[in-house]
C-alpha cells in the first residue's frame, strides 16, 4: 500500500460543532461514490468508530498519540488504510485540545501533523457572521505546521447568512468547502458517557448515518474535498504499516499446538474494543471467538481465556444478572486459574454486585453508579506479575466512567497510577487482571503474546 493514501482530518474549534455529523456523513458519501474509505478517530473514543464502521463497512480505528505514542500513529493509520482509496479522520474536542498538561500531545492538531494531513475545520456559524473570519484565521494561523485546507460551515440559517459568511471568509483566505443548513438534529441520542453505541440501536443508527450522508451530499463540495485529500502527499517519516505480528516472534513447539480459544465479550453491553486487540490475539496464535453475555448462557466451547472490555453493563445490569448460567461459567473459569482480562465494564461484571444486582462474584468488591465522572489519561506501571504484564511494565491508559468500585483495589493491585496523586488501582488474583484502565495493546504487543501463552499453559 502506498504511504501517500489520500486523507483528511475533520476538526472543529470546540466540541459540539458538528464534527461527527460531517466526518461520518463524508465517509458514507465517499463510500456511496464507490471509494473504499478508511475510517479513523483521534483519541480513545470507542463509540464514534461504531458509526464510522456503519458508514464505510470497515472497522473504525483509533489514533491516540498518548496511549500508543506518537511514533505509532502513522503506522497504525497505514495499517487501517491498507487497500483503501481515501481515509477520513474525525478529530477530538477542539483542534488544539490534547492531553491535560501535555501541550499538543494527542490533540487533533498533533495527529494531523503526524499524518501530514490537511485539516477541514467544521465551524458552528449559528451565532456569527463576519466574526467567523477572525475565528478561522486564528485557528489556521496558530500553528504553521497545521494546514487548514478548508472550512465547512454548519448550522447556517439562510442564503443571506451564507452570503455574509462567505464574504467574511474571503478575507481569511480559507476556502469554504461546504455549507450545512440548520436542520432537525440527526437522531444520535446520548446518555451519561456520550452517544448511544451502534450495537444498541442498529436500525436507528443506520438511518442516522444515512441522514448524515444526505446532509453532506447536499451541502458539501465532495470533488474539492477529495482533491484536498489527494494532495496530502506521503505520510511523514517514511512510516511502514503497523503489523500485529511481532518481528521478533519465532515459531516454537507451542505454536504447533491447537490454537487456544480466547472468548471476547461483545453485544450491546460490551461495545468498547479496539480492533487491534483481536488482531494481536490472533497473531499470537489464539482462536478469537466473540460471545454476548446478554444472550449466551455458556462461554464458547473450549474457552481457555476470557477478555471483557468496556461498555455499559450498568444499563444492562438486570439482564446480565438474570443470565445466571453465564455468570457461573465465568466464575468457574476464573476459579480454574484461566487468564481473564477485564477493563472498566468488565471489572464491574466481575464484581460481587452492581447496583445491588448479583454479578459474577469473581472479585470481592461491589460496584455502583456514581454522580461523579472519572475521566482522563493515566500513566501506569504494573505492580506485580499478571497474565497481561510483568511487574514494572509501563503502559498508558484512559479512564472514562460514572461508576465506583469498593474497594478500589485488591491485595494485589493491577496498576500503580503515576502523577500528582499517585495511587494503586485494580485487581490481580490468580489468572484475573481487572482494572478501570482502558489500554491499547498495540503500544505493548507483548501483552497479547503473554496472555495467549498463559492460555496455552494454564
């Protein structure tokens, strides 16, 4: 695959400007033209990539310079864009907003520079006219290394409003590539952690993506946007595509054994997962099988290891609790010493109870909904050896939840969280590693290899 894949970054001055509508609609519009579109999302967000996947028919992938390191952004992008005609990258928050206290790190602008990609700025023009020129000029000139290649004006009230905005932007020297009128909001309902995931509302989500595509087709110059993407040139630094297969991994006798089955929780309650995790597990020799804890009463046949990622178990607590056969199967697997990796929602599912409803009881801890939002990047170090990491392994993670677990850590914590308020967090017991931290295994491929090897030997 050429390292000069055409690409655009869709950014905005702030959250709520219409990035998701434009990015998802643009992905769907390009796909409708017969282009193979590679969808990407800046940051740790799991939900928007689900809508991107609907729009393109390909896995939505994240580009996170904090979790994976700046050096992996280009390779991960090229891995996801392999075989595609064009790539669309949706930004996060405002264009220059990154990890707190870390300068530009992990911001949309940072990722755009790492990719050498032109930026299209989506501006909510609902309460301004000539001032839009000052706003766009400021964003376009703030960092000379960020190329703002055009503007899409959102929530434009009338032909006269559009005329005033275009006149003002002529002075800013940034072309207008689209104008979206004020319309009833596309049906993308939200709740306490953002948009409702696709898996919970598939039919309605398909309609929402179609509506986004219609808005973009009606209001944007697709030809000019595609031309801007094709002018991007090569990805800086001579990056080669990332691969889940480790260059240092050589077949051993254990590789000739039957592939251990690694079960991954899915369905509406467990929607948070990075595509690279499955790829890494498969590359390490596992047979990866997805199951739905809301409906399946048994773990997949031959399960040797279990991965339970993030999601919304609190929304489905009654249904998860009612599936007693599966809860008992999970508890039995953990009791056997088999590897179990649980993040956030998975941690809650392994607890004794969630909001008073029985869960799997693997951990002697209770979980409940909380009014407090816990949000942010974390720098963590493994306290002791576990099925995921050797003691001293450093990884970066992300927390995003409105729940609390008591106690917050076990006799053997999973992580020591570094920073101004250092603490220990999570649980390691027998083959279980459970924590609130979402991590991206591409940053430390040994995690997947270690997990699969433990599946073979436990």
